[in-house]
C-alpha cells in the first residue's frame, strides 16, 4: 500500500509537534521519511541581545534512525493521521 499523501496537509514547525505525533519529514534531498515524535525541547540560539528560543522535536524514523529537527532547519514536516502508524505503533 502506498504511503498517505501530504497534498492535503499543511506543513508544521517542529515546535508545534507533541510526543507520539506521527510525522513525515522531507529532507533537503527531497527524500521523505515517516516516523514518530519521541521528545520535544527548546534551545537557545544566538548571543548577547539576539538570543532567541527555538523549539524542536526528536523523531525516531520507521527504519530506527533518530534525529532532532528544529524550527528554521531545512526540513519540511507534516503531522500525519494515526492511520499512518505502522502496526508496531498501534
């Protein structure tokens, strides 16, 4: 069965994600991978008066790889429906 389409979905920032959300992430190479959010955090970026907080989410992909994605990174993230979860996550 082909993966669900993201055509009707709006991309979201990693800071909008919550633990256990199912996501599809498009990497700069235009490859897309599905996974599950396992953690979220906020980090500080910048120096002096230009310090800002940036939200992020850790994704464990269906192939077992883990990666953090933060707002402003060169990735596109979509929140998928629960129906997109593989059997192991149901």
